[in-house]
């Protein structure tokens, strides 16, 4: 038994001293230098609860994070790749098997008709990963697992952004429906007034037709926004994945504050955007796959051992004279296999593709942040101008309506004032919606919104694994 332990210790030393044929990983240089005005003191984006403070929106996001089917699939992908990693990791461990057999056979020497043999034993096999093939497979699986974790974060960010966008769109369309209903009520009152004037001969048939046309146009607008609101509700329903709670029927989108976006320096984006981190993990996995392909060119060393008992009678099976054992190494080396060289070419090309994908992901991320920042600044100025326009057209309409009712101005003047007022109020709502949507796009672009607590639990086992010893 002392000899056995010595052989096993030597084999373990060989395994620990084994080399890895994977190239040393180096992060690729930035594809270009993107610049934007940012507060470099900010270390990262706010959590989604701090960024989206509307209680109704927070409740919808909470429900979506639990019930959305796409996010559930992304979470199951994480569990699947975690299991794949465990399979690769466990390949480094010895494989032990036990066996028990009862054999009954005819005896050819003629002394007796049959012989019976009882046996019980165990076997141990272990591939010594001298050239790092199994360890590189394990490390590639670990990097792929980390990439899927980051993809899950991206899916969560996208879901939060989609729910916020759908919610704000619903609130905006609800306000536009209320505006259309208010306009319809005003037009119906104006029509009744014009009809009374027409009956008294104080209004022309043209004015009556104009008033009737305005009523019909308002009715069409109300019907349209009722339809749009139902579609908005269905969109929210799919995103949240369960029955929606009641909304505040009096809420106006113009009363929702646009929160500031804590955008950090350009380099922080590499550590905040999950899709960039996923692309880098995929690049690292491709780097380890090169080591796997190279190791296939070298011998594979394995160690096997067996021990047990064999006897003609079950009663004496475990007596000392019936035991047996064996131990020995085995060497398998390639002589000719042209496909191995093809696998090396495939691994090299896969790494080059991973580098291109990493660089493209960075370029896309920088463009999204830059575009969102510029749009956000422009929309802030536009909204201020839209507020001024709304205030001016409102006053114009109130004056024109009063002068028409007094018979000072024509109905055409009042109609023109009302159209400008309604258009300005719709523009105010739409600009506010665009503001909020740009806020969402910017928050998504800088990689905000995922739940650090959940992801710490999710990564639990894999995150503590070492790459190479």
C-alpha cells in the first residue's frame, strides 16, 4: 500500500506541474477614443429603484423581474452553463467505479459440469492533465458561464427599460386621450352654441359646418387614443408577464420628473456594460480553446488502479488469500490525425472573431451613450421651448374663444386658435415622453439597472473558482 501511495503522489505532482498551452490573455486595445461630457467622480449608475422613483413603475418592474418569460429563459441559461462548467471542472477528478459479479460457466476439463465464481471489486482511473487540455476546457467553460451571467444582466436591463418605456407611453397616451376627450367636450359645447346662433341668424351655415367638422374630428381622435391605449396596456401585460395593478387615472406625464443620469468617464463603460463584459468573457473562452486544440497534439497520460476479491464460494469471498490489486500508467499519443490541425485553425479563427465582436460591442456602446447624451441635452431645451409655446397658445385660445362667444371674432379665428392650442399641448406631452425615453436609453446605455444582490447569489459557486493553479 505504501508503494501505491508513492505512485499516486508522484502522479499528483506531475499534474500540478503540468503546463497550459493557452496563449497569455491580453485585453485588446480600445477600437477608438469616444468622448463625452461626464462627471468622472461618479463610479457607476444608480440602481433602478433609485433612478425610477415612480411607485407604480417600481411595482411593474418588480412584477416583471419575477414573471417575464424572456428573463426566466435567461436565468435558466445561467443555470445550464453553470452545470456545464461543473461537468468540465469535475473532469479533473479521478473516476471510481465498483463492480460485483456472479459467474457460472461450464468446465471443459470434465471434472465437473459447472464452476461458480464470485467477485467484488473497485476501479480507479485518472487522466493526468499534464498539457492542460482538461484545465483549458474547464476555464473556457467558466468564461462561457460568466458570459451568460452578463447576458442575463443585459436581459434584465433591457426588461427594465422596456417596462419603463411602455409605462411612460401608456401614461402619455392616457393624457392625450384625456386631452382629446376634453377637446371633444369643448367642441360639442361650441357646436351647440353655434347651432343656437345659426337658428337666430347670428351665425352662418359655414360656421355651423366648421363646428360640426371639429366635433367629428375630435370624436375620431378620442376613438384613436382609446385603441392605442388598449395596445399600450397589452404591451405592458406581455412585458410584466402577469395581471397588471390599477394605475392612477389622474396622473399626467408632464408632472413626472426626469431624474439626472450619473454618467461616468469613458473607461468606466467597460466595467459597467454587461454586454461588453460578456464579449470579453467570450474572448477569454476562445483564448482557452486554443490551448485545448494545441494540447490535442501531445500525449495523454492516465493512471488506473483496481482491487477486489474473487472466490469460488460466497462465504470465503473476503478472505485475504482471495484479494487482488493492480495499478499502472497508460500513455496515448497521436501519430497522425490531420483533423487536429484543422481544429487549431478553427480555434484561432474563433478567437479573431471574438476580438472583432468585442471591439464592435464597445463601438456600439460608446455610440449609444454619446447619442443619448446629445439627445437628452437637446430635448431639455426643446421641452422648455414647448412649455413656452403651450402657455402662449393657451392664452391665445382662451382669448379667441371669449371673443367668439361675444361675437367679436369669427369662428374661423377661434378654430385656428384651438388647433394651435391642442397641437402645442400634444407636443408638450410627446416631448416629455421623448425626454423620459431618452433618459431610459441613456440609463440602459451606461449599463444601469441590474440587481447586484441577485447576481452575487447567482454567481456564487462559479465566481470563486480559480482559473489556473
